[in-house]
C-alpha cells in the first residue's frame, strides 16, 4: 500500500512539473520584455481549469473562428491515433530486434559483425532522414512505373499508418537490438548456461526458455530510454507527414492549458505502465540500496589527507599512455581525425571571412533572366543553393564550427554539472533521497525532450518583425542553459548510479576503515573506475545534442534564433549553422528540392557516426581491460 501511495505521489509531482513547464511560454508573451506576472496568470488559469472539468478542452484558432475540442473527443480522436502509431512502432521494433538477436546467436560470426556494422550506420541517420529517403523512393518508383506504392502524406485529416510506423521503427529497432545483444551476452556467460548444457539442453532451448525470460526484466527497465527517444522522434514524423495528431493541435492552439493537457496525456500512460510493472516485478523484494557504502559527511570530508600527494607528472603520463592506446585503434583515430579535419576546415574558412556566395538568378547574353534560385548543383555552385540563392557548400563550411562547438559546450556542461551533483547524491544522501531523484529522472523519460525545449524557447527564439529584444549572446547562453538543465536529472541520476556501483565494492569499505575521507575515495577509487564511462556519457550527450538540433530546426528553433522573411515567410537562422539548412524541410519535401537537405543531412550523419565509432571503441577498450 505504501508503494502505491508513492506511485501516485510521484505522479502528482510529475504533473506539477508539467504545469510549471506549460506556463513558461507566458513569460515571453510580451513583446518588449519578460513578464513574471503573465506566468502567474497562466498558472492560475491552469489550476482553475483543473478543478473545473467543464474547461478541459483543446482550443485553437481557425481561419475565421476559435474551435473547441472536448477532452473526450480529443482522446478518442487525435490522441488515440498518435498513440497507436507510437505503440505499434515500439512493438514492431522490439519484435524485429529480438528476431535479429536470435538470428545473430544462431548464425555465423560474419553475420553478427556485418549486422552490427550495418545497424551502426543506420543509427547514424538522423531520424527525420528516413522520411526523406522514403519520400524519394516513392516518388522515384512512381516516376518510373506509375505505381503509387505508399501514402506518405496526410491530407485533410486522413489517417495514415504504414509510412510513419516504418520511419519511427528503424532507430528503435537498432537500439533494441544493441540492448538485447548486450543483455543476452551477459546472460550467456552465467553459470546456469553451463548447467543447462550439462543436462543436455540445446542452445536453442536455453536461448528461448531461459536466457530470454531472464533478460526481460533488465530490458524492461532499460527500454525507458527508447521510449524517450521515440516520443521525440514521433513529433518530427507527425510534423513532416502532415498528421493531425497531438502536435498538430498543440501548435494550432499554443496556450498553457493546451500544452498542459497534451503533455499530461502523453506522460500518464507511460508513467503508470512502467510504475505498475515495476511494482509487480519488485513485489516482496527490498528495494533499499543497503549495499552502497555511505561516506560520513564531516567538515573536512574533501580536505587533502597527509598521505595524499598530487603527482601531476604521473597523472600526465597516464593520460598520455591512455590517449596513445586509443589513437592506435583505427576505430577511434579515424573518426577523431575526420572530426578534426571538418572543424579545422571550418575554422580556417572563418579566418578567411566566412563569406557565403549567392546566386539568385541566371541570365543569358541579352540580360534576360532564364532561371532563379534555388539551383541544383552545377559548375558555379557545387552543392547547389537554397531558396534564397545562398551557396550550400559555403553555409556548411561556415556552420560546422558553430554547431560542433556549441554541441561540445552543451554536452560538457551536462556531464560536468551532472558529476558535481552526483557526487554528494551518491556519497552522502539517504536511499530515500536517491530514490526520489531517480523517480524524477524516470519521469523525464515519458516526456518528449525536443518538445519541452521547443515549448520553453519558441516565443523568444522566433522573430516575426526581424528584430530581437535580446542580444545574440544572451539567446545562445539561454539556449545552452535550457538544453543543459532539461537533461540534468537524467545525467545526474546516471552518473550517481555509476558511482554507487563502485561504492558497493569491498575496497571502498576498506579505504573508509583505514581513514580515507570522501576526497581520497573519490580521487583514488571512484574517478579511475568511472572515467571511461564519463567519456562515454559525454559522447552520448554529444550525439543526443546533435539530434536535438535537427529536431528543433524542423520546428524553426535555431542556435541564436530565427527571423521570418518578409517576402517568402521562411525562417532564416541568425547565424549560419548546420541545422539552419534543415529549417524548411517540409517545404523542401513538398517541392522535391532534395539537394537542399542532402548535404547537411550527410554532414550530420558523419558527425554522429564519428562519435558513435569513438564510443564503441571506448566500450571495447573497457571490455578488454576487464578481461585482462
């Protein structure tokens, strides 16, 4: 009974957090300044509506009037439609991933290596790129054969399923496969596998009857990260396919109450599903972290001990040796060299003035205009131009440094601040406090991350007049702050979990008994154990940040803000960064101007693939060091 009360209490805290986030756009509702009074008014309106069920409705502005959709009609219509696509994608990706795992375990070694490499390349694709590729394929087949194979755009509220489910299932299939493979390999090394073989069971029987059920519990808990990914990816799929789902109504009526209702409806089913299944799994078990060594908190907990000497030469030597070992690995050195070349080329181009050449029209010998932008790739502009006539190649050379450096700053701050918060959480906090932080982090998995950032930033980062009331530095700083803080509960909880795993070791208790304080245990025992994992988390955060840049760009949120063009109504980035080229993806798809999207898409793929290769190299090195 106590745990059921906790579940509902944490749910109410999650709903409170959603209410607070839903009212953030009201702060920036005034054109000339930020206003806290409008925030409190928005809070008041939401709490008033909560206690008056007759006000539970989605309102949005039509062409001539305001439309009101009751919550019941919204749930049975757009909401169920969206949830069917999300749930179907999750189930299909999990089933396909499991079948691939079975094939991998039963197949030859070359199949495992080839499948792993192919899926890693697939994972490097930004999720929206599959929409782009499917549309290209459908158009090409139609042009060649006259057969329309797949409906990839919803018109007049038409409900389409095949295309969005296919697009939404690809990356989760890769994630499920890698997760299942790791869990299955761990199970395959357990003692009961040899015992089962000794009793005459075949590998197939062991795999299906024993290893699979045993890995399901770990898969259940780790699948939260895939739910987190698929919720954000669904919004992009819905937007680019023109689906009239939850996002359509949210953008049509961007009010605090609409935001709250949509986020609460997305959050609720996933929260209770995981909470109730967890309650069933852990029935009769003690969930307290009794094995974690708690460090006594004193005024001198982080003072240096008399025996502690900082040998900078030794630390530098270890760093050089570790770096040298990594650079000897082609899987690490090649992507690092690729990233360095791209960044250096962009920096050199910046020293040359960051000039973006423009080609708005082509005229003949008589001066008559024969063609206008956008232009396909040709001898004058190697990668073509965008709708404004700006060279895409020049924009790539200018934008790489901004995108990459800001992504590095965001990922670094996430890990550094998460580490600073995780140390006292793991060292000194009680199990109840750690469980509370974990519940907040778990709750974040059931909300679309890109949508949360969009909700907070949209009123401040899009200028319809061509003028911003805040400076560029302020907007970039604010964006970095938001993209760091929104993920802090998850990164803090993850790093704290890694520290807690080390605190369970016997040598930590021995160090504490022999007089080691918190500083000694942290620097001599914890940091060497988790250093490689911190680097891995940092690389994962870099990849996630790049993916988020793509998501936000599709919604019109760029680094530093966007200005709407007076002539064409297109959103143009304030600074030339990579995601700005993806700004009008929906327009590009509709007009089949694919050369505008392809170059930045390839660059994003190269960046993500390089970071993935480096992360995999670190993981392999860590596995080899454990075996040694």
